[in-house]
C-alpha cells in the first residue's frame, strides 16, 4: 500500500465508506491529495523524501495549522496521524492563487488583511529566524557538499550587518507563516486563506510582509499598500525593514532551493530558482538604496 492508502485506512470514521483518492498537481516539497469520502472532500498532504533536512518540525507545523484554523484564516485540521507526519484538512473550495493573480489591483490590501488575522491569533510553538535558518542551510550544504551559487559565503558579512541593524530596534514577534508564496493563498471569493505551515513560527511581522512581497515581485507602491494596510502607516523605517527582509527571503530560500536541487525527486528546476533568487539578493545588496534602508532601520 502507498502512504496515502495507509493513511486513508487508518481513519476509523472513513471505514466502510466510498472513498476515492485524487493526486493534486503543485507542491514543491510534498505530494498533495484530494480524498473524497461519501462525497465530502478532504485535503491530505504526504511529506516528500528528505524533507527533514529542510528544518521542518512536523509537530510545530501541526500546532501552527491548528492555530491558523482557529484564527479563521487557515483550513481546519480534522485528523492528525503523527506516525505518518500527515494531517487531514478541510478542503477549501476556492482558487489557488498565482503571482499574476495576486498582482491584480486590491490584492496587496487583501493579502495584508489575511496576514494580520493570522498574526493576531494564538502564538505558535516555535520561533522562526531566517538568519539562523540560513546558517543551518549553509552548514548542511558544507556537510553534504551541496553546490551553492557563487558568492554566497563572501556575502555573509553583509547578511550579518543586516541582522545587527535590525536587532537595534526589534519589533515584537507574532505567529507567522513565513512562506507565503503565491500558491499558499487560496481565494474563495470572500477572503484569502493562508495554507502550508511547514516553516511557521513566531517572527518579526516585517519578514512575513517582506517575504510575500518578494515572492510576488511587488513594486514600491504595492509594498507601501501592504505596509499601510497592516500597520496603518508606511513609514520609511517600516518599509526599510520590509526591504531588508525581502533580501533575506531570497538569501534563505535561495539556499533552500539549492538543497532541493540536490535531494528532491520533484520535477522542478530548483537550481535555476536558486540562481534567480541569489541574483535578486545581490542586486539589492549592491543597490544605492541599500545603505539608506540600513540607516532607516538603525535609527
């Protein structure tokens, strides 16, 4: 039996019922399924091979997913099978978003509204820090001789300077998803739901905002819209924190992509993604605005 078949067989409430399993496309880490039980749809995600190397804590993910469901911004967790690292979630009836659809007028505002609801909910089990995750990913790459884009190690001095500047006036942490790429938003026509809590943890909210703005490749006006909707204002200091976290988004997730290029069996150009993300990070580090962002954050 496959893992998904074993999972389905373990749920007592489903025994003796008519069940159909449908593989869903998408997903850069795991395999996703829609399971129909007597006409009711459920979402089941089976972890991919080697995902434990990516610093995913499944107990933390479960805790965060439950909290997001209770906050009304994530799907409810209906069953939990820790022996398989699997959760069965309510199936959201809506559209899985894309970078293009989230660049439509009004979307930055809607994204910020949903993020604010998540951040106002129950605190998560663990904390998340992209600086520490970057260090872990670099050590893993060194240990396993995983190829990384040219210049990473030489730029770590700048990364350390970013961290020092941002810790001078820290913002109180809140429960964050930390990985809000376009496909982790689902639009049901009324609200944007936030899914996938593998990298969730309490974090500086400007990382969440900067990270998702970077994923959408938002322009300055869209970034200001996100900031204003979330904080009620878009001060130079808040925008600077978001901009620096946009850099850290590409620094950290670029290494993630390099590791995936080495270990993943999913048909996706992870190495190309690593190169793209690192190129964006370097471009921002070398920009004329970089020193201004650092100054604003350090004020």
